[in-house]
């Protein structure tokens, strides 16, 4: 088991697109302090959030055009991190720069690559197209800050038996715990598939299907390493061919999660629930969001957040206590295996430090 909890050479969601304006925004990603802003041309820049001179966070300064002005002694840095103005001197020290991080804006999110910029390959972007607002409809994106290791959320979403207990009284359903599931994987993905055939539909699905009778219900949770999940969930009238691939008589949606480590024990959770049914019904969109997170703290993700953060407190107080695994953890175990593989590949590819023998 790797000691590190996350790889650095990966694209991580740093913000929803709508969060980043022509203004300085601080965010810590994988233990690195970043300042994000949108240039006048609309591109997003991500710089190290520490001035080259005396390390004041650049986010405490201001923008002058597309340059960041440090709020302490006025050094200016452009969107690539290069210093373009030095107070009270005509020549600029050529090494004066702060690190800039590769950025891609896609699927309504700003993604950054906190690792080696030379390895930042756009082809390694996670697929999050369900969030584009074209085929699927949802609120557009919600942010949650959680005081827990991001992998606890991965565990949570890869094993939906917790719904029966954590979400008893809403989406909790004995059928989930009673129905076996399959786990498949590739070198970058793990998928948990559960079909509950010929069951009474839970209230949410019964209402939105709008047809009487038993249903075939599915939960197909797809994890992309290191931390993106799409849960394809829905129902169709029993016997209409959904398990064989014909979902035309059913309704379905996807819960989307882009989870980004902030530190080893805290994370950013960008989530959305998108659907292909009743796409013009804005009241339904709002109701679905409110069912997940609400000011009263009674939403589904509020319930998860409580469990996850309580778990983290125990882990912090008992760092040597192990996790034990059950059959229900098979999907989460694959996800963690893929994360660990990315971490160990990254360590194996590290260039030796000066004075260190290459193996
Ligand atoms: S600390 Fe930024 S200019 Fe001095
Ligand atoms: Fe949950």
C-alpha cells in the first residue's frame, strides 16, 4: 500500500467554471496552494499562490489587466508566472517567476495538473461529458468542502449498500443490500454493476417513471482513476429489455463526482445529478439538488458528509487502525488499487535527486 494518498500527475477538478472570474481565487489542490483567475480573454490561469519575493500569497494582491500584483511590494507576474515588474528597479531578475500549472477547462469545470507540467497530457482528462448540459440536464454544478481523505468518498460512492443505512427513510432500500453485483475494471477504470430485477420501484423513481408495476432498476458506478465517478442509475418497466440494453421505456440519470484532494485529510467535492427525463422541469432540478444538499443539513450528501468526516476523525486519532474489507468493498478496493498504481508509477518515474544513485 502506497504511503501517499494521491498521485500528482493527473487532471483534478479545481473549480466549477462559473466560480472563476476576472478576480483572484485561492484554492489548495493536492497540498499545493494555487491562485486561479480568468484573463481578460477568458482563459483560466493557475499560479503558485506565493510571491517569489517574500512569499505573501498572491491571492491577497490584485489584478492589473492579466497580471497579478503582489499586495506586499508590488511585484507583478503574468499569467505564465513570469515576473514582469519589479518595484524600484529597472532590470528584472531573470529567475523571478512563480510556478504556473497546466489548466484545461472542460465539462463546465476547471481542471489543473498539479504534477510535472511536462507530463500534462490532455488525453488523460477524465470523461465528464454528462455534465456538459447537452444530453443531460442538471443544476450545473455544486461544490462541497469536506474534512476527509478523498478516498473515503470514493469508497462511499463505489458501495451503495450504505444507502440502506445512511439514507434510510429516503433512497435507502433493502433491495440494494440483497442484490449481488459485478465488478469489472480496466487499467484506469473500475465499474460496479447492480441490477435489481422485478422490484417495486422506490418513490423517486416510481414518480418519475410515471408507469405502474414492477421495474428493473440499475446502478452502474464507473470510477476513473484517480477520483472521478459517474453513477448511472435508473429504472424501466420489468421485461422491457433494459438489462439487455434497451432503456427506451425507462428513466435514468447520473450522479457525477469529481473529487480532488486538498490535503491528505481534506478534499473538494464537485458534484451534480443530471438526468434525461423531464429536462424542462426546473422545479424538479431544484428539488433534486435540495434532496442532496440543503441548509438544514438533511440532504443525502449532508448525511454522507457527516459519516465521512466522523470516519476521518477516528482515522486521525488512530492512524494505525486498519480497515477490514467485506464483499461489498470489491469496487472500492479496485478503485484504491488503481490509485495506488498511479502513485507507485509516479514514484518509479521520479528523476533521482542530485547525489542520489539512479537504480
Ligand atoms: S512579497 Fe511580494 S512583492 Fe514582496
Ligand atoms: Fe450516500
